[in-house]
């Protein structure tokens, strides 16, 4: 395999449980992946809403999983108490979430195939007004985040229960990344969420922010790219989706010209 990232120190900022594959792929191309999760993931503070949803699972027509973490922090509890209902359609925003559901034995999942966001899911037939009006829908998600999906489905006539099954929080110790930036020990960053980007900037001082502006930042979604540009980052690279898209862009980047 051609070592296109030989010697490149690349920050991998996915949550700890999701960072392994991307870090491994960077290493396979000769790069030096440095893991620094910009989101820390844990169980929800209150599990009662999820327990109530499990008890009413047969009443829902559609269960939407926002992320792989939504699966990790809900499906084991569900399956420990009952089988997945044969009549309950599962939906996911991204293919990583589809794969996580499959690993739990839940197939027949509907998901977007090109863009991976709430807007793309809302465009699918399963979310059209004529399909959801008068139906009970379950959204399994983390704390905070966008309300677009739930609000739009309610506008289309659905009765939506949005359950927080995991908790996202920002890292509190930014000393590692501050040291890397101050000493110019990073060649690029990968950022996989707008929230993670905000958390990163909150950790940095003026010098760190100034150096960050000149680094290539690889992001897999247009919304993150737009935010990064608005925040003054000068080398934002919009990649294809998921780890494969990020790796493809890292592989094709003109490192020589950048250096």
C-alpha cells in the first residue's frame, strides 16, 4: 500500500468508541493518528424515558436512530427486555448507524444513501406526511442537537417521542491539543461534527486558534464546512461521507504544495 500520509500527524477527533477505524486507516497509509475526542459520550442521566419507550414499543410505527451511539445506548436495553417488534420499521441517518443496528441483529433499516443528515432522511418516502400522519414515531438520540427532524415530523402530523438515550459532553482538558498546536506538531485535523468543532475552539487560546486557521481541516459534511469557514478556518476540505470519505480526501490532498 502506498504510504501517501507518511510522517503526517493527523488529529482524529471522533468520540473514543468510534475513532479506531479511522485511526487505523490513517496508520495504514503511513500517517501518525493522534486521538483527541472532541465529544465524550456516556449513558443518559435519566433512563426512565427510554424504559417507558421500551414498554410502549409495539405502539410505534417507526424508530429513528440518530447515530451509532443511539444504537449502542438503547438497543441492548431494548433487547434485554423484549424482542424487536416485527412491525416496527427502523430508520437511521447514516450508514454507520445501519451497520451498528445490523450488528445488534436489526436489519431492514431505511436510511439515506447519499447525504447523511436529517434533511436527507426527511426526504425518504417513509417520512412523508401521508406515511407518518396520525402515527407514533420514536426518535432515539443524544442530548441537545437539532430539533429539525422531530419538529418537521410533528408538522407532518406524527406523534413524536424524542428520547435521550446518551449524553454528549465537551472535553475539559485541552492541554494536549494546545501543546501540539503551539509546537506546530500537527499537519491536519479531521472534524466529524459541528458540536465537536465548537468544543475545539472553546479549548484554544489566541495562539492556538491562529495556528488552527492555517491547518487543513477535513470535514465530512457541508454544514460543518460552512461553520468552519465562518469561524475563520482557511483550509477547509469537504470530504465524502464517513471514514472512507475522509480517508479518500486525505489520500488525495496535495501535501507537497501545502508544505
